[in-house]
């Protein structure tokens, strides 16, 4: 959950004994100065960026070193090419990249391509068991279960969609929840 700066620091201090790999989005990612304040107050890396779109939104974050790890989402930031541009910007500040990826196998394949082409790539987020048919929609499932993944040898993204299986699972809109603050103003989930 995203919090105020003070709450982000307070909660982070409670986690200090757990040797976190990183503390993800302790406050709103668009509030760069708040992230700077949180990053300076805590003993572990801050990661953010999954909601930022395009390199221009990452510029101030990088310039102010508001995060130790950036997390562009290939499906939101403008694709593989834009993710690579963002990663190249981060490389000039010696900041690693870990693409955000809570989506399906096409997004995973795209994120992996960005990672294999990026010298400052740290780790890849992968969703594996959200639906029982996840691996069935690829003719050959991605081999990501062991924690190690190798570059694809097939053309394009290196995946082949099983169209018949994918057709069994048509798009269904998510049930979104309305979030409001106590004063009635719209809140982010």
C-alpha cells in the first residue's frame, strides 16, 4: 500500500531487521521528493516505477536517486524499446532494473527480452500460478519455474500461442472496486 512519507518511513523502520531485498513503492511514485526522503531514512533499497510510463517520467526519479531499483512495466511504459531506453538511462546512474510483470506469458516473454538485452538488469518478476491454464496457452511453456531462464531460440518473442487453448479463456473485465477517501474524493486502489 502506498502511504505518506512519514508512514512509509515508520513502516520501513519496522522492517529493518528483515534484510529486505527492496522496499517497493513506500509512497506515491510520482512524489519524487517523498521517495528521496524515504530512501535516505532507511537502510535498504527502495524500488519503484511500475506505474510510470515512458522515460520522461523516470528522469527526475533517476536524477534525484529516489530509488535504488527501477521497475518499468514493458506493457505500460511503451514496449521493449522504451523499457530499454529507460534501462539505459538508469545505467548512467548505476541503478539496476527489475521489470514489473504481473501479467501473462506474452508480457513475461517481452520483459525477458528487455532483460536479456540490458546489462543492468537485476531480476524478473514472474506470475506462475494465478490461473491453472497459464502454461496451456503457449505451445511450449516458458521455462521460468526454476528461477533460471535462458534466451529464446525461436523467432520474435520466442513463444508460440496455442490459439485453441487461448480461445477457451476469453477476456473478462476485472471487477474493479471503487476506492474513496473519507471526504468522498476518489482514491487509488
